[in-house]
C-alpha cells in the first residue's frame, strides 16, 4: 500500500511517497515557485541521484499533477501506477478548537479549515488549495488532515486564554492555539523512548527551531503550553516573524506613520525576525557567516534569538517543575550547533547541563544525539523531527479504523527497536565524514 503525504505552502508543495508494507520512504521532493513561470520540481527517489525538472505550475492543481506524473514516471518515478496510491495525508496548520486529532476530510472539516484560515494566513489558505487540488487529481482515495493545532488541544485554560475581554474568546475564538504540533508529537514520543519512560510520565521542553520556530512544554506526555499563539506570529524570534513584542507598538506606528493595518501585519510576518534585525538575511547560515565577518546587526539578530529562547526555556522549566529532557529539533535546532550551544550555555543553574563540545559535534538529520553533560539532572537531546511519518501513520490508521487521539494510540516509532531505513543509510555516510559523531549517538535503554 502506498501513502502520499502533501504539505502545501503558498508557493510550494512538499510530498513524500511511503510504502506501508515495507515501512520505507520511496521518494520525496518539492515543487517550488507555484504560481510563477519558473516553477520546478526537485524529486528524490531513495538511493538515487536527485532529479530536477522545470515545469510551469500556474496553480496547486498543476503542481500536484506534476508530482503524480513524476512519481509514476518510468525512469525517475517511485511507483508504476497512480492506482497504487491508496490515501493522501495533508498537513493542515490550523484546525481551530473543533479538532483534537487527525481526521478523514469531509465537507464539514474543509468548511472549518476555511472558517479559521485567517488565524494562519500564511499557511491555511495554501493547505486548503492543496487539499482541493489533490481531491481533483485523486478523487477516488480518502484524503486525511493532520493538524498542527490538534496536539495543543490539551493545554489548560490558564495557558490558552489571554488576559483580554473574555467575550473576545466567546465570540471570536481569540485564544492561544499553538503550532508545529505534528513535530512536537513525534519528538515527544521519541524523547520518551530515549529516556526509557512511559510517554504519559514524561516531562520535556521541546525547541522546534527553523524559519518558523516555537517551543512546547510537555507534562505527562501532553502539551501544556507553547509559545505560538492565536497565529504563528507570537513567541520566539523567527526567520521573518517578530515573535513577542508590545502590541501598543502597532498603534504607535499607526499614529506616527501612514502605515495601514495590512502593511503592519505584512511587516510583522514577512519583514521582521532575524531578517528585520539583520536587514539582509533569513538563513541562519548566512547570518552566522556575516556575524563572524563583523556585521554588527547580524550578530545582534543572533543575540536576540538566543536570548529569547533562553527566557522561554527558563519559564517552561519553572512551569513544569521537573524537566526530564530538553530537546532541539527542526532545521536550526538540528543543524546549527553554534546557535544551539549558545542557547545551552549557562542553563546549569536550572538543572540543565549540556556538554558544549558534544553539542558542537551534533550536526546531522540522520540520528538522535545525546549531548548531556555527566551529572545533569535533565537530559539534553537533539532529535531530528519526522512530521511526514506522523502524517503517514495517522492516514493509514484512519483508513484501517484503528486511529485515536495520541494518548490512546501507539506509533511505530515508539518501539525501541524502530529503525528509519533512509536515515540509517544516511548515518553511514555521515559517519564517513564525521566519525566523531559515533560518540554522541543517543543510546536507548534496554
């Protein structure tokens, strides 16, 4: 059985092709610049040389048709027939309060996603376009929604209700929703495996740091607080998003300038964060290089990002009381050891002691690493996330009728003997170039 997963952005469509019977990723890739004349597909068949093709995709329907054509192509494809695809799993960023777990998409669900799309203006409209386009291209298979907000529906009112007029919540659903839930679910379950603990007895602070970034407090295996709020704008400093700031700044600027609300919103979402501070860069590799070469604003961008993360880690440590593990994941969390190490430096006073030399060694997406300092009360891990696997397993379980909310459901990656075949092969290559990596690979308790 083949399961296709799709993650559609405003101008992109990521995909993965998964062979359920053999538990193996057959291919993955992305269509970029959807809606532009120079759109293209980057396709990676497992074990083969990546394939790139320029192809005009004026809309998401054309992009998804291009994906289908590519994955069944006799030369570069991963499967022989479109009919091998038995289900499609879709990432949906915002599901509102109505859903606390994944579901098979029907009209009611799609209508709900449309009702709340203004809560995730950079994501939900594209997610919806992707669903509707895929339903047209693949009309005879079930389409499932895996929602980032579902994971956070366990937060208590004291964490998700803002200190605003309560009727705003009652009438307009103004509350904290949280995002990156699919990633947090995977990483939380893997953290329990590495600790040798029951997931429902595990407390962890998980830092998902990429272009979008958020942090989650996990108590007894469930989300009890997170940094993103009504929309993905609140919280940490991100690539182009501001994170926390005084909301009175908006009114101050409107009085001082001719900026309109939509212009300010655009600036907060697309021109702020490390881009806004540095004035040039979004990619942390570029920012670190510029800072090393003496660019003061790039250095400041890094300083602010690190400081904000330290503050949240301290706050969540206080909220949880006992922290079994501090975990880093996503692009920056996994692959920017210099930034991660700066965040970790000085957390000893709250019982979180990392070996900073080990942290600098951890630079891989192919294995979980343990960078804890001997004697630390709290473990420190780097765990590469796998949102696509969560999407695939939810989709299959929905089809099989075995799915349930994550506290009553067991994923394959919760087995201590679980192996990701693609990452296993990738780790062998990593160890050839980074043999020292072997010394920090996390060991699973027997």
